C-alpha cells in the first residue's frame, strides 16, 4: 500500500439514529458497503453507532451521511469532523 493510499484511509465511529431492529442494522450496513470508497461498515444496534472505514479520497463523511439518510436513517456527524474533510 502506498503512503498516499494509507493516509486516505480513515476510520471513525459515529452515532446512527432510527435503528429499531436487526433488519435496520442490515440495511444500513448494506447501503454503506455498496458506497464507493467505503471499505468496512459495522453497525451496533445496542449502542446505536456505526464504525466506518473509508477512503477519504473517494468519499467523505458528508457523502456517507447522505447515503444513510436516503436509506431512512440519520448519521450524526460532528461539525468539526465534516469541516476537516
């Protein structure tokens, strides 16, 4: 892996709202994993969080939030995180 590729990969855990059951978890994980630039997505129903590993050269958290919103859920992205991308 090149140095620029390594620095483009980011990992974050952010809250997600609107989850009610395991089907919700599966839906959010599915739409995230189909998103170009998202390497991994793991949703925790009990904690209402999602851990995302993504390539910031291809997608940012604002774009990821939009994908989740279109699926009917809301990703809570801290303002300072979104602005630093």
